[in-house]
C-alpha cells in the first residue's frame, strides 16, 4: 500500500474552494514556471549568485565561472529576456545586475532552503 497517499477519498470542499480562490491566473503560473525553468540550470544559478553579490560584466562572469564570454552572454540573454537580470552601459562596458529585490530574495531563499535540507 502506498504510504504517501490517502487510504480513502474524502474531499474537503472548503479547503478546495479556499485554495482555488487563491490560485493566480493560469497565465501568471506559466510565467512562474518559466522562471523556475531558468533557475533549473546550474550555470544560470551561478550567475545569479554572483550578481547577488555585485554587478559584473560578461568578462568578469566568464573569468569567475571559467567559461567563455559567448557562453555567459547566451545565459544572460535568457535571464534578461525574462526580467531576472538587467544591465547598464558605462562607456564601452556593460554591467549586469539582478533586476530587483524579488530576484535577490528568490536566490537567498533558495540557498537557505537547500542549506536547511542538507542540515536536516
């Protein structure tokens, strides 16, 4: 017998209605799923972790992650397209940073979650 499923079927209509009421629009959920897909790549997570510390240019990130500038640029394009990172130009330099505090929080909470799971 499966230990992680109910052994009988009883639907709590109040709880289901409450949960249904709080569900965001499907369009929003699709976008959230896309963000998590982007975070499902270790290179992009490493980039976000670095940008959580300070803004960096492609050359900085390439040196830090020991990758080519082309590979870093590709990942940054994906992150930028979904509003996770943004950039500013300073002369001939382009510096990337996390787009806002929400992204910073997402990175921090994810790291805390993993750390807590590992220590449990």
